[in-house]
C-alpha cells in the first residue's frame, strides 16, 4: 500500500521503447511507497507515420489527469522532453528528467530528417541491443531486444528540432549519463542550469543505463530519496 502523502509517479518512456523500460524503477519506487504508472505511448489513429509530438504529449497529459492528484512526472530521453513540455499544463509535484532530449535553445538541430517510420523494431537485433546497453547484463539485453518498437520519424524530427517549453514551477532533477552518445552530458547539464534544477551525473553510464543497466535499481533508489526530501 502506498504511504499516505506520497504522490503517484507517472513515467514516460523513450522513443522506440515502452512502459516496460521502467520495470526496475517501478519495483524500487513501489517498495518505497509510491504508486507507479508507466503506460505505453500509442500511435495516432493513422499509424506511426501520422503520429506527431502533440499526439504523445496529449497522452501524457491524460495519464497525469487520471492519476488522481498532482503526480511526480518522470521521463527518459524523448519521454523527458514530453514530461517537460506538458509540465505547465499538468503542474506536477516534481519532475525527474533522465537523459532528456533537450528543448529549444539547448542544442543545435540535426541536419537530416528521419524517415516517416523509423524501423527500430523491425530492424532490431540482439547484437545492436548489446551495443546500446554496454552496461546491462545479458538478461536485460534480451528483455529489451524482444520489446523495441518502430517509432514516428515526425515525432523524432520535432523533438530534435527543438520544442519550446516553459520553466516548470516545481522541484526538478536532471540525471545525465557521462557516456551518453544520444544526449551529451553537456546538454543535460546546460538544461539543468537553465531550469535551476538539481543535477546528477552518472559516471561511465550509457544512455539507457539508468533504466536498464546494472546501476538502474540504485539510480531509482536515489530518486526515491530525492523525492522524499523535495516533495511534501
């Protein structure tokens, strides 16, 4: 049973993934008295090729509305940007951003657009998953390999092109992996400074390590400690 006074936690996954990537965090946070909601982002009615950033953002707003009270909003990678983008509408009790895709003004936009559908699910392989998760054990790599999905190119283009966000009016923590080749540590550090957020760097960690790597349970426990200290 969740402890009295502890807000629910809504987790937003990254591109090409699903709510499954929060499974380790969900167990740790539940043991600390937090109710955790980690749904899958769904394509628009027209499929992934018709899916836009706004479709995903609307889903996150709906999840938070269904949580029953001002939730803690946690997002990783694309999910971090989605959490930050909807914070003004949702008014969460706290934000935790894990290797978040930076909003407008932090990083230069990429030169080349993505295809309409990025075939991360169809083209997945165990070898590529192991390369993406160098700090995860074999079981975690197999777990992720079986679950990667295709993604909307338009969503990725919008995110990388820069989404304008308002500074959140709540306690915020930015967690950044030192060896993240998708979202450089410097970008996350700059974002934390721009938000006046707390910042934690993870030495030697890859992009997905905070969620699926060997360090994931410890990172989740430190987030639980931070929430206990910062959220009434």
